[in-house]
């Protein structure tokens, strides 16, 4: 490969990496808005989690009804670390990678789709932003 060819390869790699960073930043900006929660995350929770962790049901002491109750966590402690999905127990549980016995993988019968898990991870990575008055539906 010539010096000129090497320069082209480096330029293409740089542009590709830069484009990837820009796309991720745009995605994180979307996930950092309250509408992302109400339009994408809350429906996942409503379909899969609220039966046990919403309304009057707080199995394991965990309610996913409001930001305050989500941040408070349950009997096993904090379930999300805003900005860090890898340290968030909720992510481990919905990936079915949590402790085997207690708490159990969530939801217990069927794992969420990879797309739904990725949506929850994006939301947490962006700071777990919710409208201040976002109780469950």
C-alpha cells in the first residue's frame, strides 16, 4: 500500500468513526428527553412490568410508577444508576443475567426483546429522564 493509499484508509476510518459518534450522540439526545420515556420506555414497562411493579402492586418493594419510586428502588436496593446501564440492576434483570434466585430475571416468564432491552438501556444511559409527573397509565 502506498502512502497515499494509507492516507485514504485513515481518512475513511476517521470519517466512519466520526459519523458513528454523531449518530450515537443524536440517539442519546433523543433518549434524554421526557418524550422518549413516555413514548418508548413507559409502554415497555406497562406491557411487561406494571402487573407486579405498578399501581398498587410493588412486588419486592419496587414501583415503576414514577421517577422517584424507580430511583428509590426496592428491597434489593437501587435498580437503576442514571447514566450507567451496566451498573443498573434493572438492566441485568431484563437481560436475564441477574442473580439466579433473588431477585429473579424479569419478566419471569419471557425475556424482553433485544430491541426493548436496548431502549431501556438507552434511556438509562441518557440519565433516565422522565416527565416530573409521569405516573403509570
